[in-house]
């Protein structure tokens, strides 16, 4: 019943906004809920959606402030970032740096950034489109989500869109993405030639059906390793880059093999992986593959650095160019990661 009231409530609130002027305060959520006969959760959802469209600003201790009406604040000065992740976007250890790059470009261009934080099913990593709503933004940048069905749905909104971060399997989706191939190849060569490691293991994406391109790091590792040795499947371990997964995955890897070195798809997992190795009294070189250096890295630690802020800046620049010059194709733009061996 509440879901049916949502469109009606939004229309009523829009009328209030259009009748008001910039700086006016709306009644509190509790007062609006009582007035329209709905619960506070329904009111808050409607207000948040209108705020995402640039019509309102919700301020703690102040209330909900009218920024303007449809004529005053059109979506043409707003860019929506559709983000998926397990923590607050700007606090995310990996994506936060990329988002700062996006924000820098938009701020310099006098565009507002609004965040649309969406979450996937933790087991399937798929999204429920019925639970996602988009704002009236001039363009969109996706950061994190890689499900083709979701991205196609966002593209269908007929606003310029670009994905930033991970490579996507669909070549039709405009993107700025990290290319780890050369850096991981260099990392494998460094471990084999300079460190004398013969059994180099990989822990990361192995079977990502949602976005096969996410296995780019795995492919780079397997091609590089086979230049020196025959591939050993016992040296490859599936692990999604989610806190809490790294430790158990390392235990599984050690049940199958005893590696001389370990390449990890995500640095976010390094602390828990290192804890398992220390507990087992295993001292081997570890290479993290995104550049989020832990506060207390392993003793023998190298990293593959992804240019995160540069990625965010370029994605924002390309999107604004498409917003200002409609009809042009944004295309795909790889940014090479860099291997930084232990000093």
C-alpha cells in the first residue's frame, strides 16, 4: 500500500516545491507523514529522491530546504554517480580516491555531484532494478556495478553515461578502466627472475559470471606465469574482494599447495591474508593488485598501483564533454596500472 502512495506523494511534494521559493523550509517528515497519511519511511524516501534530483537539500538540525523548482534547478547542472560498494562511497578504501577525482572535475566545472548508493544481492551480486531509481541528472557515472542488465537499463535513460574503474565485458558501454595486464606481467617476471619464486599463486576473481572482464588480473597472471612454468591449478584460488573473504580463501589455497609467492587481486584483503600466513609461519613475497596499501603491510610486500584519481578525473571530463556536445561517442579508455616492487 505504501509503495502505491509513493508516486502520489512525490507529485504533491513537487507542487509544494514549485509553489515555494529558494530557501523555504518544508514541514518535517513527521508532519508530512501525518498530513498525507503515510509513514515516515515513505516520506523520507520521497524527500531523498527529490533531493537527488536537485530540488531539495536535507540539512541536519535545519530541515529540508527548497533549492528551486523545475525551472530554477534543471538537471543540466547535476551529474549522478551510481555507486555500489560495502561502505560509504567517499570512505571506501579503493573507490574513494576515484570519486575524489570525479568531484574535483565537477567542482571546477560548476556541476553538482549527487550519489546514488545501490547495493546488490550479497550472494548473487545482481541488482533488483525495481529498488533502484535515477535522478533527473544531465549525465551519469557508474562506479562499481558491472551487471550488464543494470548498465543497459541506465543507458536506456537516454542521458550520457560512462563507467569508471573495472573493465567491462560489453564493448558498447563507454568507460575509463584500469588495465592491469602489463603491470601484473612485470610482477610475475620480478618474482620469478629476481626473487627465485617458482610456485607463484594467484588469489582473486576466478569465476565472475556477472562480468567476465573482471578476470583480467587472472588472465594476465596465467599468461605471464606460463612463460616460465606449466600452469598449476592448485596455485589458483577464487576470492571476491570483500572483507572477511581473504582469510578463508588463503586457508583453502594452503590446503592445496605451498606457494613461493602470492599475487592478490585486491589489496583490501592483504591484512587478513597476512594474518593467516603469519599464523602458519609462512614468509613469502606478496603482491597486491590495486594500490590500496595497508597500514601495516607484510614484510615482503609489493604493489600494482591503479591510477584511481586519474580514472575519476578522466571519466568526469569525458562525461561533461558528452553532456555539452550531445550525440558524440565517448568510447573506451584504458589506464595502465604500474608495478612497484619492494624497495
